[in-house]
């Protein structure tokens, strides 16, 4: 068996499949992807799918802008007529009351404009015309990004994977990587129950399982698994339609975000720190009725008709969280040939086209579209963190 490859990607979620596609598109002839379960079966399937370029960490804005450009013309970007993202282009509305969130929001919106992104500052009535089921009585600052919306993470991962295969990438599902193979300080492959696969370049996109890197190499890997709850609420008197924008409420205690779900329900979740798990666990967690009532009360403060809303469904999703809620991207110091992308802290899907491309560029020794230095692992020891201005767990 010929088991040597130009590059090996660990993980076939939305980031791993994006990396594999971009490796092949950039000229890698023999690429292997190893997935412990099935394509897109990990945390990608739990994503709320929101797409925006709004970030208070300026480094993320350019990655998000490049990714949005890919999502907007997804089949053209992949050069594959069968590719689909499930994009709903409905816009992104964000507001803050007077207080500590107002100035950071103003700065972030202005930074987007400085990068040439269309951002509008709205009055309360203008915001109400876009999202008529909400009120904005307390809003001191309202921003609107018309080129935003949401899409389907599983569709995106599947499309990246299918196109990568058409370009010659080999994807093996149900293959657990047990350890990295290292020789004289350099990666030389991976070991699995199905045998050894050799390569001088390994790209880990293991998400909540990225702690394996520390177990294999001894190199500190600052990532924890954190569970978050998502609710789908139904209010027949005030349906949340596909035409209404995604909404971020910096004035609510949980800094809620919400969007249309199924064309009439509201998908809603908190943008704050969630439940830290002792070990990576992608299974569904328990959701208490007290929690549902608490979130429902916050929703009703902004969407008054939702006082009478019913709970249509609920689920949990798990983030791979770093200390500053931003990803580690690039090479790992002290171990040649290992490139990583982990710790997306809820941003992975939004950034997946841009991140997949720059990790592929780095792995192939090409100039990257955006600098990787700010995302380096070393920032946690140097103190140069990428901390968002709204607080941990919010819009970084």
C-alpha cells in the first residue's frame, strides 16, 4: 500500500474539509483526510450558521470578509455547480444601549467601514422596519450589515469534501488518529488502528479534540470544550421570517443572538461563557426548564409578542474555546511540519473558507492571505491576546 502523502489533515468538519479543498486547489497532488466519525458529524452540525464580518477583534474582520465573499458565490468559489451553502442573505443587525458596550460597538462598526465593508448606522424606526417583531426603545447605537446572513454548516462541509474528492483528495471516515509520528523534532506521519500514514506535513483541525495534540507532543494546547444551548421558539403572532435580519442584542444579560429558523421560528442562544466540560463530549446535554424560562424572559424584553412563545425544539452545541476566545492558527513551535487550526470558540463556520485557505497556504509554504502571527500559539505566553471588546463569549 502506498501510504505516503503530500499532506495529512486530521478532522473532516467544516475547517478540515476546507483545508483539504484548498490544499488540492493550491497544487497539492496527494492529500489524505482522516475523520474519526463521518464528514461534518462533529460540532459542525451544531452550528447556528450565522455569517457576518462584524468583530471587535480587527484581525477577524478580514478573515470574515474573505469568507463571506466565498459563501456569497459558493459554487463559483469551489468551481463546482453542485456545491451548496444554504445561504440566506438577510443582513445582520446589532444594537447596544448607553453603557459600556456602546463605545466598543461604535469602534467595531467604524473599523468595518474602514475596510470597505458596507455598514449602516440606523435609527430606531429604521431598525424596526427591518425587524418589526422587535422594539429598540433602549438602543443608543444600532448597526446594520446588509451583506450578512446565515447558511448551513453541514452543506458547506459536504460541498468542500465532495469537491476535494473530485480534485483527488482521499477522505477516510471512521479512522481515529492515535498519535503523531515524530522523528528528530519533525512530524513524519500519523498512526491509526488502520495502520500508519506518512507525510512531512500534518494539519490538525480537531476542534474540541485538539487536546490530543498536547497528549501526543507535550506541547501545551490551551483549549477546552464548552457546551452552549440553542432554543427554537415559535410565536404565531410574530413569525421570524427569512426576510428579517440576524439580530445581536448587546443590551440583554446573555447578549443574545437570534435568527429565523425554518422561516417562521426564532433560533436564539446566549453570547456569553457556557458550561465547561471536563473532557471533549459532543453528545447532547441536559436543558433545564429553568434555563428555557430565563432565556424566554430575555427574549420577551426585546420581542414583546414572544411572552406567549412556545418552545418548538432545543439542542446543545460544543465550542472549542481558548483563553481569549479566538483560534490558534499556524505552525506549532518546536515541532516542524505540524500546522494547527483549533479554538474557534464559535467562529469556525463563519471563517471556514478563509481559514482553510490560509492554513493550506501555510502548510504548502506559500504566503498567507492574512498574517498568521496574531493567531500564533505563542500569544498566550507573551500576553498579546486577541480579546474581544464585548467580553468573553460574545462577538469577538
